[in-house]
């Protein structure tokens, strides 16, 4: 048994983190001190935008008026897919109550957060799908107010297609803001007066770092970094399709890892040959991004057994994981660390990123070991409640008192004592030995 690295990455997801951390720290400090004025300064400096931050309905209508109906139909279809899947997720969890013992009733109530901030990246590409992935999911969870942000597109207002997707997904407030300044503005409720309870959505390393630094002041979806893809493939896989799917995700950016984990040396060699050829045929922007990503972050791992492949894949915990193998059920049962799983060559990441239904806002940088991607559950708080009658109180109170005193917490114990004195005077219940000074 052996695991052989035929191609190894020269960089890791942490390579660029320190520089981003310094920049973001300075920006957040300036925005916390300067408020809306500081945000406007960064919008002008970084995005060449000095127009309105919050878009009114007249501006939105004018901006999306000339979108062809066929484009609207495609966005509508994709948004419905995401909304229906999110609604099914919501239906899979429920409020409940149970009588755990006579007179003691406990329960759970699912309560959505009040305000969600949804970040929709627009930089190298206009990420239309990210708008309905975040906003429609928040609305399916029952969030009252969704504030959506996206950067000016090439110095102009929000990209019309992104703006349309935000609108039909149900955004309540739309702001023309990008990057760190958008994350900070949503966190502090600048321009809206509604501080976000949670901020969700993908973004570059600066956006990811801003979310990480502000976590605690605001909830976030996942600790995220550049997009990742891993493809598991055996000798039955189509090398051209495998290579195409790796390139398809490397296109995201210079720091996007693409990994092939395979038991076939023939397939590994053919994919390695095809990758530069496929990258060379891309338009300039995508060619630059995918070329750097494959050169610096791409890996090909050759394994002897399926079990070794599972071991390697679970260690990588890829954001997106495709399986191009026989016996798909075997892999589905055994793989455990991934953001989202795509079984069979017919089911690729791009379909999931854009249309099929499950969310594409997913954990990266090994976070899939302990975290799932965005879902309605991220916007819901499973709040517990309890109620007991006096008979139940008299059963619970002595146990609580004794445990409290074993812990040395006398004041806790006395909250039981006073109830027993009121509800069962003279009961001689064992309340434990009082804690001595």
C-alpha cells in the first residue's frame, strides 16, 4: 500500500494569509473609528464608487430594465431550485416539546435571526449565483431583514444580472459596496441602522479575513478561503472530463487548489498532460487565474487502494468533491469530510455552483472536517425552553442542590433550598452539605 504525490503544491492556503490579515486589521480599525465616512472613502479609493450606497427601488428598476427575458428566465429557474431545496431543509427540522418526566416539559423552538447580511462578490467575475444562494436561503429560513452587498462592477453600479438575482431572491436592502468595507458596514449596521446578526457569502482572502476578525461581533457562515475542488477517479473515469472539471474550479482564482486523487497511473498521466492544454484555450482572465492556481496549488495523488483514497480525501476535506468511479454507493457511504459531494461524471461542481439546488457557499481550508456549508440551519437558532409544575420542582430541586454543593456553588444550591421551603416545608429532603466558607 502506498500514497504517491505525482504533483505537489508549491503553496498552501495559508501562504497569503498574513499579508491579508494586516491590511484587513487596519481597514476595520479605520471603519470602526470613522463609520460611514470611512466606508465611503474606501469605496472611492478601492472601487472608484462615489454614488449612493443604498439603492432605491427606482435605481434598481432602471438598472435591471433592459435584461433580456431569456436571462431573467434562467436566473428565475436557478433561484427557484435553490429556494425549494432550502425550504425542504427548513421542513426537515421542527419545533418540539416533550414531557421528560411527570410535570417537567421541555422543548425546542426554531427562531430565525432578525437580520442577515449577504455578501455577493463581484471582481474578476460577476457571481450571479451567489446572490440567490445566500439571499433565497435566508428568506426560506424566515429571516425578517436581508441586507445584500455587492461591489460596483468595473467602476459602475452593481452588475445588472447580480442586481436582478438579488431582487428576485428577496433582498430587503441592497447596498453598492464591496470587500472589507461591505463586511464592516453590514456588521455595524452602517447606512441601514440594522446591524447584521450573521454575515454569509463567499469572497476573496480580504473578505474571508474580515469575516474571521469580526466573528463574535457577528455570526458568520463558515471560515472560508479560495474555492477548492478535489476529484476522486478510478481507471473507468474519462480523463478529459476530469481535467475539465479541475480547470473549471481553478478558474476561480490564483489561489484555488485543484486536486486529483486516483488509483490509475494512466489517468493521472493523461490528466497531467491535458491540464495545460485546456488552460491555454481559456479567455485571458480565466487563463491567468487557472494557470497560476494549477501551477502553485494543483496536486495529483496516486493511491493503491480505495481505502487510501478515502484517507487522503478526508484529510484534504475539500470544499467540492467529485467522484468519478465505479460503485458510487461505496464512496458515498465511506467519505465523510467535504463541503458538498458530486457523485458520477454527470454531476459536476459547476452544476451545483449555479443551478441544481444545494448551496454553493461551502467550507474551505480544512473546515469541512467540522462544519457544513450554508443552509437554512445557519440562520436558525434552536432555542430551548422548559417548564415544570411544583411536583416536578420538588423532584429536581434536591438533585440540583446536591450537585451544586458538590461543585462548591452554595448560591446555586440555595435557589433549590428556598423552593423546597416554600413548596414542601418540613420535607427533610437531602439538599447536600452546605459549602463552608
